C-alpha cells in the first residue's frame, strides 16, 4: 500500500487538533486561566500609552517565564499516555480514511491545514480562549 502524503498530513492534523480540544475541554483550570489571562491582556491593550511596568506585565502575560526543567519519574507515565492517545487516535483516522476510501491530494491538504486553524481560532475567540492568529497578517 502506497503512502498518500495528503491523507497522512490531514490525519496527523486531525489527531493533533482533536487532542488539543479534548485537553482544553477536560482541564477546567487551564481553560479558566487562559480566559483570565486574555481578559487582562485586553485591558492592557486598551491603554494607548503604557508605563514601563504595564509593558512588562503585558510581556509576562503573553510569554510567561517557565521554571527550570526538573526530571521526575511521574513524567514517564504521562508521556506514554500522551503518545498512546496520539497513536490510537491516528490509527482510528487511518482506519476511517481507508474504510471510506478517502484520498486527498497533497495540495488540497496543505490548503486545509492552513485555513482550518483560522476557523478554529474564530470559534475559540468566541469563548475567549484564543486571541492572536494569522488573520493579523492577512488584514
């Protein structure tokens, strides 16, 4: 069986976004934190001339500093679970595409991969979960 790169790209894309949406829907703390950060960033964006402290706050909200990496044995089961979920979901998409005999050309899959995130960001923006995307550059 030949590898169809268009199908492969779409299957990986669908797998990634399904897992992303599930993680965002399942973790209420993360969702609420994202909404609060977006509200605070909106407030800071409304200020036409920011003080130095407001600029620092905005940068820290947009790109928070992460602590140093600390090794833990608890990371291994989480990593295995994430990889397992990705493989199971990918194989499900692979089976579905094979069963329905779907064949997507590579050029069409590239177009889909470029425009579906814009649509998803529009939807996430309605729930105050996403603010910046490619549309800034396309205006």
